[in-house]
């Protein structure tokens, strides 16, 4: 479908630069962002947390207390070039990652990142991962999806409020620039890892609206300016996220780490915005009760730190399926909790990779089983069996508008073991 053209806003320009990558994009992005003075990291890294995934204390919070994700994101899957990692290679990888930490403050104004490893990476070793690590190979998680099951060895997730920061970090770790934010790079991944591909994206109020001229979103600029995501509603309610403690591995050599799932999802929002009215979108994103009572204003910021579906909404899901002929996404997710608390921590973001609206779904959990349990609840199979109006994808939350193209699982070790770990470090 041909897309209309319009003036390029700063938000759209920076997103485009991140998507393109390279030294020229770093320079252009830096200029467009006003050449900000990005704070450096400390010379002594001993005060840094054990957990790579301990981001929340380094992020801003909204006026009501929701943790605000960095605006710009880059996922870089890698393949290890050798057979079995050597001590010298581990030292090289660790020096590279420490160079990033010295160059940029560990914050949304600087750089946040994680380095994680797949089951395929660990398959090269004779020993197995300890029982405390739940890391199966990825698989399809519904009868109607046929994702590519990835086997890259590792992936790094780079995130910052500044697009030029994630771009410059990418150039530096690939050995394409010797200094980063005025600091010399002690090493790079060159010769140890080969970059398999790059995935880019963004999250935050106004950014999706500025970048909605892509396939998968209908004409007419339907994405609201106040929405941090393409589907028009916020999803980062702090009380609907697992805590970093909850997703942390508690025992064994990888205590202090976590597991990570990475999905690539294509969005097809023509029906979402054209065939559905706002009340129907609220019902399918949250629950019919929210729609009937008019509980959601705009993108949902009025709800505070909780989508408020864990009480009346969650309890009446079977009744809603019979009465309204549809059920909500958040309504289904509320069923997968322990003692009323969520079990996964989402760090997903929207994307226009390939000129298509999409989501790079990144989630953290103590074990991959927690993610699979959550994702299977999203299928709404009980209501599909018992309610004629609820189909596998139709009237069943937001499944109708999402198409899973890739799935991958990773172990995100504690910082001490983030450089080419063995199964028993």
C-alpha cells in the first residue's frame, strides 16, 4: 500500500536514523538531538548491580509512579565465531562491555544494556545447564502460529533516551570506532562475534504517532499522540509488571540472572482502527467492563499504576464471553498471577523494521516456563471451547491483530558471568 508523505519530525528522524545505523546515522542523529552532553560512567564499576537486568532504579518514573522505558532500543543477535570460548575471548568480551559502562552512565540519559545467551549457545558444551536454569529451546505457543524458531548464540539489548547513544554503542562494539563518548574502547566483538541482524524500535508518548506511516496501520493517522505504543493504549503499568526480584534466578551459579524471551511480532491494525470503535478497542485491550463503564480515558494514563483488571474484570471473564461475545487481553493476563502478582516483566517496544508496524516483545522471568504459561493464557482456550462467539483469534483479546514471526529464548546471566559463560561458571 502506498503511504503518504509528510514533514519529518525530530522523533521520526531519530527513529529512522536508528533503523538505518552506521557512522553517518550516528552523526546525523547526534546533530538532530542537539548534541546533548551525555554523562559518562564511573571509572570504578564495583558499585554496579550484580543483575544485568536491574534497570528500574536507573529509569524515570511518571507522575503516578509508572517506570518509563527508554525511548530508543536496539537488539543485536550474534553468532559466536569459534568452537568453545577461550579465556582470552572472555576477557575481550568483558572489556568491550566494561568499555560501554565507562563511556555512558547507566541510566535512561546514558545507556542501559544486557547480554544474554541462547540454548543453542550452551549446546556446544559437554556439561548441561544447572537445574536452577529453565531454558528450553523456543517453540510455537499456539495452534495458529508458525514462527521462525531462532538459534542465534547471543543477543545484546541496547536502550537509551538518545538515539545516537545506541547507534554509537553499536559501532563501538563492532570495532568500527575506537572511542565512545570521549572514552577509549579497550576491546570490541570483532573476531569473536558476528552480527546476525539488527532490530530497532521505540516506545514513548508521541513517538508511535510520529512514525505511523507504515504498512499495518491504516491511513488517517489513527494512532493517538498520547499513546506510547501503536495500539493506542499504554501497557507499562507498574503494578501489572513482575518486580525485578520476582524474575531473578535465586539459586545456583546463575543466581542474580534471569531468563529472557524475544519475539518479533507483526501488527495488522486496519481492522483494529477501522472496523472497531473505541469502546470495542477498550473491551478487547482491557475488558468489556472497562468499556461499558468508560473507565479508560485516552491511552489509559488515568488508570494510574494498575490497569484495574484483576478484580471484577478477571472474575467475570466467562460471563463476559457469554454476555458480550468478547474478552479482553488484560483480562486474560490477570489469570496468570501468583498471590495476585504478575510473574513476567515486559520490556517490549514498537518497531517499523522492514517498513511494517511491529513489536519486538522482550520479557524477563525466573524461568521460560513462566513466559510460556503467560503466553498460553493469552490464547483464551477455555473461552474458545465454551463460547461460540470467541474464536481462536476473533473476539479474543488482541490476538486478531498480532502475527508472531520469530521466537527466541535466552539466559541473561548476572554481570559476573555475562562474557561467554560456560553452563557451570
